[in-house]
C-alpha cells in the first residue's frame, strides 16, 4: 500500500486510535508507516473534545439521523416560488459615528419637523441602535452618509422600534422597559409600564369607524412576563398624540419572545400572535375589547379621580408547533414574521440548540369550534377514548399546517436572539447566526441556498437583520427599487447587503 496524501488527519487519527486501543500493534505500525503519520498518532491528547473515536462518530451519526427524521422539507408546487435570483450578496459597511454592539437595524421612513433645518423633512433612512444608548440615522443614497444621532432620547439602550404614519411618528422600547413616542428628534410622550427589558414592539393601523382619523394598536413585550396593548389615536388637528394608559395586558407564565398583528382569515377580526419562552405554542389573543369594556374604559376616563383599569386580552386559541413531540419542551418560537404576500403564512425561528431551525407554518385561526375535533356532536357522551381521538385529530391538523421544518445550521446558544425576515418577494427567508454568517432559506424546499459572508467578522454574533425593497436613485432623477439586507452584530459593524 503506497502512502496516500488524501487521508485526512482526523480520519488517520481515528484509525490509529482504534488500532492502538485494541492492541493491534503490528497493524498500527504498518498503518502509520504507509499513511505517513507521526509515531504518536492516535494517542489521547488529554482534551476530551478532540478524542473522537469511531464508536463516538457512529453514535453522533445515529443522533443526527434521529434528529433529521423530524425535519420536513417542502415539495415542489406551483403556489410557492423558488429562491429568486439575483439575491443580495455584496457587503458594504455603513459607518456610524460611535462604535458599539448593534442591537437593532433596519430601513424606515422618518419624517422630521419642518423647522428642523439640520435634517431633511422626510426620507427613508437606515436606522441603527447600539449598546451605547444612541440611535443613528444614515442616508439610503449611494454613499450612505451619516445624518444625525440621538443620544438623549433614551435612558438605556433601545431594543426595538416601529415607524407609524410613514415615519411621522416613531415608537421605541428600551432595556429599562420604557416606551417612547418620537416625532423626528422630539420626544412627544414617554411612559414606563414594563419593569424589565421591553424587547419587542409591533403596531397596526386601523381606520376609525366614525371619522377618517386613524388609530394605532401598539403591543409591547417585556421580560416581566407581560404584554401591554395600547391604542394611540391620531387627531386631524395640530394636537400631538400621546401614548396613554395601556388598554389591555397579557400576563404570561414565562417571558414573551415575539409578537405579530394579523387579521382573522374568516371574521376579519384583529388578532395578536404571541410566543413565549419554554412553550412550543403560538397564542391567539383578541385585540379589540368588547363594547362593555370600551364603555367602562370611557367612563373611567371621564372620572379624573379614578385610575384607568387595564383589561385582560382574551385568549382565543393556541397552535402547537410540535404537536407530536413527546419531549416536555422541544424549543420556543423565538421570532415570528408574517409573509409579505400571504397573511396566513408564518415563518418562525426557533431556539433549538445547537443550531437554529426554521418553521414555515400555516396559521390555524381559532373559531368557536377550533379546539374541538370536527363532526363531534354534543349528544355524544364524552369518554376517555373520544377525548383521545379529539386530541389526536387536533394534533394531526396542527401537524398538517407545518409546511417546512428545517435545520438552518446557524449556530446558537441559550443566550442567542434568533431572527427571521422574509425576502420581499416571499421566495425565502434570511436568518442570523452566532458565526457571523447570514443564511438564506428557500420557502419552497426549506433548504439553505445562500450564505452571506465576508461582511461580519467570523465567529461574531449577528444580533439583528432586516430585508426589503428600498427606493434608490438610479440615473439622474429616476428612482428604482433595490432589494437590501441590513445586518448588525457584536463586531460593531453595520452591514448593508446589495445585489
């Protein structure tokens, strides 16, 4: 047997260790000589992480195959588009005036007051927040020039924000649990209802029934195991809006992870989706209070001496993302994102270890009989067998709603913050990771088809990502749309990915 240069060092070490452990000394000597290995090949290094054995590899392969059996990849169908090309892949560093770990970043419309001469009146800007409590704005133009920074609008780092009325107002939440309402650089209102980190904020615009003035439903999630719901009315006059007392709250057993507003597919009722830690369920909560509750709230508002009561949001139903799992807690839906083209399709980034898994699931909107198996008459006596059949029917329905359940191979730990965002055409999703790489997952198949590298430092934590179309100047005064991906990480880099 001639020496082979193709034998991998790890493979040679494994074979040598097997021969050495089983006292095949003559075979070991011949193998070391013919494979051109060092004489101490196969000896234990004292570091258990490097002392792989053939038996250990077989057990690891068996565990991997067992895990792969739970994955589900989509099949080709005409209703789902394949990963569209070209896709963002070129990295550009967006300079910020200060250097700190980035917590949130995106492209948002941002309107400034007309008397603010230092900044443009209205523009789409690149917004980024850092651990140094500052908020930075940069232009979306070719050079991505820095516009301004806000250092005094928040008493702690900003964790989440949302733009309403095309950037006329901005709502922000921070690590101290405070909710702040901005107009440009001006703080219009601020209140602190959460006692700990306010990690998520979402908003939904709704037109008034009496007049044309809109109002916004705003939900915030905090690490005090509470979700607060606010209603902000936008008046047509010159009076600035205020946040006001929360109109409802949701007390959870564990800390909430993600929020999303969605319209009921059949009743058109506004619903708040909530996921929480140590639970594989998505919870459906009623947003609009009942007429009786609205009357009680209005009566309380007219009495200045009474404290405005906060109602409890009604739980309408729940949907299990691991219906047939026999584990106590398999994962948590750490981040949810609704499809830009199908409001009933949800992408979920899970907290599974050691790699993130993505689930593409069809929402099962609750109804009166949503938690009861179909074709079950009230006259039929309830027995243990009938209850088991009902539970199995519900599990099968929840299992059929899962279209894709795939491993993204994005490394993460128990302290990671999984993120998933849709491509604007709905052909795939982007996910972050703790290795400095952003991965693109195809919606049709659930397979990783793209990786964004050479932007963030290898091995760094990518904390936030955003994807969407951005209006840019092409030639002269002509404008067009480009697909962008924005990412920020703990390497203190704000990266813009373009086609």
